[in-house]
């Protein structure tokens, strides 16, 4: 879609292959979001009165069983086509049973000779060297509850990135979709300090403005927005203001731009990769070229209209995110396997090789190394 010359196309392919490509929130890999033919057949067997969570839990179990068993070959093929070397996956997001989700992902990492659980930059670089893919366990929801020791518990299970809030209020602070904006709670300040001590990367995506600013003030380490957009380009219920981006830059953190169509522009404008690149360029203008990345948060669609309707309703009624439509996608990014198109877009916008390598993953590795190790 970018009408590159043959030389630029070859350059884009080379950069995508040679760079360490990081997706700081790979929604397309969530348990229960990737479907084999057997899983689709099972979906058709569920009646309308079966709860969404029962369905998604079973899909997650089926997915792991088929991937580990070798019958779901498209899973690996799709990942390889994406060219993504390291993906952050939100455990306990689609399937609310976080321990089940961690167990399923751990089984995949333990059983597959091409998949590695990454808890350090060294793990990521070694996986790249050996032609393997790396996965980072992350949280969007507050699975800590009101027990500070749970931060240690989940760290011991391999979780290395944690959001503080997911749109709504919890024991840590107010989310981005809350009626109020009260910032971090007293407990939340203790959580931030414990995460710093344990070298867990704090993710402020979905956090309310004051929660974000409180955290940046308190944290002794850089923090990130793993999947954001810019209000100055297109204001949505999930976009970040220039003041927030400037504060994040002063923290030496990172803002990754997402590819959720409803956050890029209005539906009437036909969201596309060009709109994604507009948000990326604005973040670069505000924060600097070394402080931006990519967190797709899209690229996999629920394969039945029933699941699309169920999930759209959940996002609107629980999380106050009316712009989401899980049956939609931006032009040029119809599936997660289209990630190489992002690099083509960066080449079309005339970024240098070094700048593109940073955007694709080098900038994230800097922050991950500084915080996690």
C-alpha cells in the first residue's frame, strides 16, 4: 500500500529480518484469540446461554493442547510471518483465570523448541540468535488484589511487565475510563515501590491521568505505555495527551503506538497503517525518536459474530471503551502476520536504518534492560 521502489522493499525486508522486532502488547497471541479449525468447530457447538468466560477458557485450553501437540501448525507459521522476535502477552486478560493462563503459556514455552519465556534482555537476544521466538508475561488487569506479596508471587512465576490499572478503578489507583481521577492509592504507592525493587517494568496504559503522573513522580525507574495513541492526532477514550507523553519522556520511558482502528481515527476515515504512522510521528515529535515503539494490541479477530458481539459488549459496558469493534481492522494490518507492513511504512516515511531498528524494538530493549535486566 506504500508503493515502495524495489530497492526500498528490499531494504524494508532486510530491516525487519535483521532487527529485533518487539510487540509490546501482542493481543493477537492472547490465549483464546487464536483459532484452529477444531476450535472453530467447537465454537459452533456452544449455545447462546453459555457464558463468554466458559467459552474462552475452553478455547485457551484447546489452543495450547493443539499447539503443543503439533496439530495447529498455522500458529507457528503466523508468528514466523509476523517477523516479531519478542512479544509481550497479557496473561489473565481474555481468560480471567490468571494462574491457568500462566500455566498454559509456561507449558508452551517448556514444550516447544522454538519458543522461549523471556525474563531478561539476554533471553531475548539469545532467542534471536538461535532463530527462536521470545514471549514476555505481562499483566493488564490487577491480579495483585490488595496483597503486596502477590507482586513477589507473580514475579516468581515470570511476570515482568505489569499495568497498574485497566481502565477502571482498583486497589492501586484510578483507571483511564473512571468518572474520577484520584491517582494512586496509598497501597498503589507501595506497589510501585515494590515493582521497582523487584525490577518489574511498570505499564501505565489504561491508567488515569493523575495515576500516571503520580507513578512517574514516585518511580525510580523508567515506565512505559505499552499500547497507546496520541490525543493530538485523534482523541479517544484511550489516547494520551502531550503533557503525559512529555512526562513519560522526562522519565526516560517508552510509548508504543497501537493499531486498534477505533483509536487511530474515526470509522468514517477508514483507519489504516497511515493513521498509525501519524500517531507514531507525533509521539516522536513530542518524546524523541529513541522513546517510541510498537504495541499492536490488534491483529486477531474473534471468528464468529457471536464472540464479536459478546466482546464488544464487554468492552463497552465494563471498560467504557465504546470505540472498539472486534470485527474491524486497519487497512494494511488485517492480521498480525502483516507486521512487516509496518516496516514498509517506516521506510516510506524516510526514517534511517538506525531509527527504524529503534522503533521496531531497540528502544523497548533499552528500557527493558534498564528496568528488568
